[in-house]
């Protein structure tokens, strides 16, 4: 099946995922607050096998995970299944232990997984396969990071993956950084860039930031400098920006690999006499409600679009289907799902005026 035909199929199958934050929650989601949250089960069709999904997220403290769980809840309710949020704690060992505990509990017969580190998760994923419990992965290819340059199926123990290429995300951020430099200072003019990772201990972040830094180091007019890690949150993004700006007030562009951290950057800049969107151009990674509003207002230059609700819905929907013996596609490009957009810029928003963002960085 081609990516184009697969995208058409999933636009139809996942029609509940539409533009704007809160649509999936309105579709009938309960609380998303903790690892024991379980929802769904009211709409099962006759003779459908009961399915209890463990949604193993990056971390319950992460807004990305919480909005993904909203999508999972909507998918479970529609399919007459239940779904429970399992805390990955943004730690490979903790996530593997949490998923193993979920398997040993005997409560779950399907798993939707956002792996912190796929290599660390492979043994427990294989345990699930041995129990005939399907695991549907999300984010990037389930496998070593050097295989995540394209979306592909590597292990049969993961029947389906919803996501995109790790390299694509890095290249989209790189495009925004280069465009911001040209827009602020002029094409080919000297430009100093601050690169804020969420955590360079998080394998996907490490690969993306290395890819971006290597490309910028080969661009003669751009000087790229790492800031302290921003921790995927506004408070830690603010502290990272404060520290960086102490000796880098001459920065032209700051790219934060998480919209959550951009809010902290925007807070820190005026404290050293710099105006966001004027003295410093800001590029993000998330396509959040705040990112869309920031681009429209001119405070932000651009942000790469992410869609945790759409992705969480698709992952859970596929896990339920696989548990019920239905065939599922080995890969689903997240950008083929409705309500998704790769780049959020003034130009793309002008072409898609109804786009409001799939999730919020602060709610």
C-alpha cells in the first residue's frame, strides 16, 4: 500500500480527529490525570472481543503524553474498549519496568507505546508478542536511532507504527532556523543561533540536535551554540534561557525543540532587554495552540507541527484492531492523518486558516 492510499484510508477511518484543541476530549474523554486512569467500554459492538489497552506514554508529567492520552481515550470509547495511562517517566528503565508490570498484571491485551528508547523496550515488547499482545508504537520507527531516518517496520513484534522520520523532524527545524536567520538579518548575513534541546539524554533529541548542529556548522554565516537543556517545560525552558542569555545577548535566533520551552524563552528575553520576534526570532517544535497564536502575533517565527491527539488516537485504534484480529498497516505516516500540519508559519496558516493546533503546551 502506498503512503498516499494509506493516508486516504486513515483520513476516513480516523474521522473523529479534526482541527483544533479539545475536539477529541469533547468526543467523550474522562480524566487524563494519572497512571490508573481508565476510560471507554460503553460503545462495544455486538460480538466484539473486549480490549483493554495500556497506553504507555513518555511521561505522565508531559503535556504531550497527556494530550496523546486524550486521543487514546476517544479511540477506546468509539471502539468500545478501555485504555489506561502508564507512566514512562521519560526514563528507559522505568518505562520498561512499568510496561512489564502492566503485562504481568494480566489486565491488558493490547499496548500503545511511545518508547523513550526503543532498544531498551525491545525485550519487554518481545514478551508482549510471546503473550500474543499486540504493541503499536508511535513517534518514530521502533528500532535503533540509526534506523529512524525513515518510517519503517523492523520487528514483527510491533505490527504497526504511527509516526514519521526522525530526520524529517530535524530537517523541518533546520529549515525554520535558516529561514529565521535570513528573515532577521538578510540572506547570507552572519547569524547566531541558540539550540535548546529538551534533553540530550533522550535519544531522539540527541539525534535531532546533532543533525541540526552539524548542518549549521557547515553553513558559513551561521554560528550555532547549544543552550542548557530546556527540560520540555516552561519553567525549565525559562531557566535554560536565562543561563544562556547571560553570555549570549547577541543571539539572533533561538530554536527550542519543544513548544513548552518557547514560553520560557519568551519570558526570559525581555528581562535582558530583548524583544521576542524583533531582537530575537524564535522557532519551536510542537505546533501547539500557543505556537499558532505566537506565529500569528509575530512573537514566534515558526514551529514544526506535532499532533499527539491524532497520533494517540491512531495508535490506540490500531492496537484495538490488532487485538481483535484485524489486519493493520505496518506504518502510518502521522502527517497523513486529518488535522496535522508539518510546518506552522504565517504562510501555512494563511493557506489553512482553520488550523488551531492539536494540543496545548501549558494546559
